[in-house]
C-alpha cells in the first residue's frame, strides 16, 4: 500500500469543502422566500372572508330552495335580499317551462337642448342588441341571454299593470330594470339624458304543428305596453 502525502489529504479536504459549499448554494437557490408578514396576514384574511362568504351563500340558497320552515320564514327578508335579483333559483331544469310569447323591449330617452327645450329620442331596440350578441356565438354569456328578459318578467310579476311599486322588492326590481335601460342607452348614444322610458311589445309564439295534422290556430293579438318615464340621476341611475 502506498502512503498518502499531506498534499493529497489537503486536496481531498478542499474537494469535500467545495462540494458542501456548492450543495449549500443549490439549497439556498431552491428555497422559496417567505412573503412578508403583512402580506401573509392579508392573504389569510382574504381566504377566510372568501370561505365565510361562500358558506353564507350556500346556506342562504339552501334555505331559499328548501321547503318552508321556521328559519326560512323568520329570516325571509334577509334571504330574499341576498337572493334577488342575481341568485334566484328555480326547478325549471327538471320541469321546463318554455316561453309562449316573445318580447321586444325598446327604450328611448329625453334630453335637454342648449336652449332649454326637451327633446325625445328615437326608440332603441334593446332586445335586438342581445339577439345580435348571441347570434353566431358558440358560448353566449348569461348576461346576453337572460338579464333583460329576466328583469322584465320579474318586474311584471311584482308590479302588475299599474307600474307602481307596492313593496321594497317591487321598487328594487323597478330600479334594476331602469338601470339596465340607462346602461344600454348610455352605450348607444353620446351625451347625457334626463329620463328613460321602456316599451315592451309582446307577441304570442305559435304552437308547433304535427305532420298530417291541421295547423293549430294561435292568438295573433300583439300587446304593446309603455312604461312611465323614469328620471335619471346625475350619477346615471
């Protein structure tokens, strides 16, 4: 056996130290730096709020769709305030209720000219805009398909024919429908306006005919309803 000299021992020690230093640098590079404490605390709070909001939402929706019970009756106002108009639920997925009429919703506005006179604009077809946005679109948005239609049917359910809100929910749905009209009219024309009016034309949809059977007769009467003028506040609704 040969003897190991001092130079060889020293060289081996340096190699070991170099390998350890290289490994330490690699470990330091792979270690992910921890976020600052305020940022970490804000992240924890945000996650907790999202989780709490999700749990509250699921619980309120459950009370809304569940059979009437003591809790849902006692907290009915709070449940309805959370559900309407964005989170309304129904069972039509299992029992479809196809539309029997088609509705065309139009809007017009009044503007004040520089000389102080009131000018009434032309009718603007809101339904046609939704139809155009949804046509040839493979994945049309829920807003395009249902916002205007559901806003009108909900308004019709609570307002009746006198167009006077008799409850807080009726007033809310009137404001909701008005805000949609104001938003669409603002995008359609330039300048400010003072009031907005809606016109709803309802046409019956004919029943499908079966081969070999006489074509069913349908009511051809068209109903046109003019809503009152609604004032528009300076901030747009």
